[in-house]
């Protein structure tokens, strides 16, 4: 058994496709299949359900996969720790973020890149529940999510602050007077919204319902990029976070303030407490504390 076999197994889990897993690992599909069969032979277990295409993992495969993630995280953590002992931070920060929030990740990772030039970044857009699950499975190093369901026994975190929102629109297609509009006026507009069920969307829906309003969005998406595309083309407006970078001068995009507009749960940066926890996670978490002026409490 070697570390590459574990990487192949994890790549198959993440792509759910033999060809795509092989391409990600820069090997041929027959080589991937052969190396995985060698791993099965060594463990004397069938790990993968095979047909004409990938059909999932066996029950034993799922259990081995969990160990593979832990071993690979420990392997990467070893090299990151060795680099940290040399005063370097080498590797990739895996950062999960809720799709819409008042946190601008570019400011954060630019600062980290200036301090640690060899550090790379992998950003994933996920729900708060998915972020917590992936932190727990060591598939992420840090997460930016809402804190109402974060268990302090298993995760270390600090608040970034509330997420204030406003109406984002393209001023080539929509024209409004003044700098603020009411929720009643916003409810009459063609609105694009993040997919129902996500934390951000629940707060927006509650803001409408508390005023006796039930707008019917013309478009829903779990992609911020698709919402911005629709706004640029004049298909809709959207209630988006302030302090996220979008309120900076961008050609044709404008914000209207909404009264008492914020997401209910506080937003925070989260890191797992338990091992394995890499030097990358710890250093980047500490840098974020400095960025937000958060003091470390004495325990």
C-alpha cells in the first residue's frame, strides 16, 4: 500500500467516475483500476462496486475510505508541519464558504498569500451543514458559515459579524429613486434568490413573511455566479449581502438599502478542534483572528 493508492480512492469518491478520477490523478484509467484492485487484494476486501461504470463503494469501501481520508490528511499535515518548522507554510488551504455572506474571501486570501507566498487556496461554495460535515471529516481546513448549529465541543470558532443585505440591481435595466426602498416595494420586483432551504434564503424569506409578504422569485439558483449573470442581463434583481465586495463600484451594478435588513444568525470562521488538524489550518485561523481583531480568550 502507498499514499498514491489512497489518493486514487479519494479521487474516485470525489468524482464518482473512473475516467475523471484518473484524469485528476494524471494517470490512465486502466492504471487507476489496476492500482485500486491491488489495494483490494492487499486488504482482502472488495471496495468498489463495478459495472459498466462506477456504481459506488461497498460498505467496507466506505469504511476504508474514511481511514484513507484520515491517513492522507496526516500525510499532508506532516509535510505542512515540517514546512512550518522551517518558517514556511506550504500546501493548500481548503476553505468552505456559504454562498452569500458579508465575508469577502479575496481580501482574506490575498493577505495570507502576501504572508505565505507558497500557500495555495481551494475554495468551495457549500451550505453551513455541508461545511460542518466536511470539517468533521477533515475534507476542509476552515469554514465560513452561520454559527447557530456549530457545536463548541468539537469546533473552534469566532464571529465575523452579522450579514447585512440590500437589493442589488443593474442600473441599465432598473431605475429607482433615492437610496432606500421598502420590503413591500422589493416584493413587487422580479427577484432572483438563492435556493430555498439555505440559511441565507431562510432569513430573507422571514424578512418578507414578518411583513405579511410572499414574493414569488422568478429564478432560484445555488450559484452566486448565475444570480449575478441574471442581474447583469436585467432578468431580475436580488437581495444580496453588503460588505462582500459587491458594493464596491462595479460598472452598472447598484445597491438599494432595505430597512432592518440582515441575516439572523451570526457568521463565523470555524476550525475543527480534534486531530488531525494541520499547521495550515491553525496558522490561517490565527491570521484571520488578527484580520478581524479577535483576541484569544484564556481558558
